[in-house]
């Protein structure tokens, strides 16, 4: 079987130093600046309202009791169920008892929710603006350059990813363009940022995206959800449970399992 001839492209060796190194250094410096900019723009954590925490934790307590009732004795479960059902139906754990039946306020009119959305917007802007500037810089000065060849074979499916900006049909997929190197640096410098800035850094764009998705604290009562209805629904769920315990007749089951 005839072997495919090795494709050779004669390149100036200086392209490796005047394109690959500058892009990598600029990406590292941009990540460091993004980290410190995010630290400066980060607002001080706001203390949560004690009544709001009690409202959420009490409902979570009821859910945990309902999900793990089989680990409690019948007397212990009955005591907890009676106390929780009475408190849930009377609204003892509501943050605003006078607003029972009105639901949660609109998040656009809630100052605390607006602060959280502004924080997410700042993080997104700190990521979008540098990327736009660097992409424009690479397109203006380094577009169309082939800077390196990977030492291992690749399939044709990697061609569009590694040869962005180089409109060729028959080029070996192992050749990499300058724009593709930029995209690889975006997702491949996490170890460098961890070494320079520590594991808890804002330089990594993937970590920043995940942080933006999980920046807002978990809330059990979303917009338009009435906490009073949630408590009453949980009280009904607790009231209809038919209790059994994993320790019921444990002595008999243990003796049955012992072979003489």
C-alpha cells in the first residue's frame, strides 16, 4: 500500500517566536489583569437576613424529616412531625407573616437581586471586553499565519478547529494557525493561572463562567412563589406519611440471620 507523502511547508522560523510567544504572553498577562480587575470590582458580601435564613432552613428541615423518617423511631418522628406541621400551618417561620399569600417580590425591584445581577454583569464584561480586543489584535496582525505542526496525527475533523483563518482544502490537519492557538490558550492556561494566582482565581474563563452561573445563592423560593403555600404543602406531605423504621423488629431479624 502506498504511503501518503509527508506534507512539508517551508516557514520562516521567526514566526514561531514572533507569533506564538506574543500570543501566549498576552493571554497570560490578560488573565492576570482580569483576575485583579475582578477582585477590585467584587463587592463586599452582604449579610443575609436572619428571618430569611430561618424561613429557608425550616422548610429544608421539613424536607429532610420527610425524606429520612425511616431512620427515626415512631415517637421521635411523631414529635417532629407534629411540631413542624403546627409551625408550617400557622406561619411561624415566615419571614414576612403579613405578606402571606402574596408571593415573593419581583427580582427586578429587589435591591439584593439587582446587586447580584450587577455582579454577574461585571464578571461577564471583564471576560468579553479583553477577548474582543485580543481577537481584533490577532485578526489585524497574525491572521492567515501557520505557526506550528503538531507531532501526532489527527483526523480531518480537527481541521476546522486547528486551522481557523487559513482557507486551505488540502492542508494536513496537524498544522495549526495563529487564531487556533489563541482559542487553545483560552481553555489551556488553567494550570498556568493556578500556578501564578492560586486555585481560587478569576483568570480562567471557564471557571469564571461557572462562577457566574453559581454566583447567586441558592434560593428555595423563586420569583412569584408564595412561601406560605410551600409550607402548607410540606405540612400536608408530612401529615400523610405512614411511618416505619429500619429498626423495626431488628432483634428478630438479627437472630434469624444467625446460623447455629
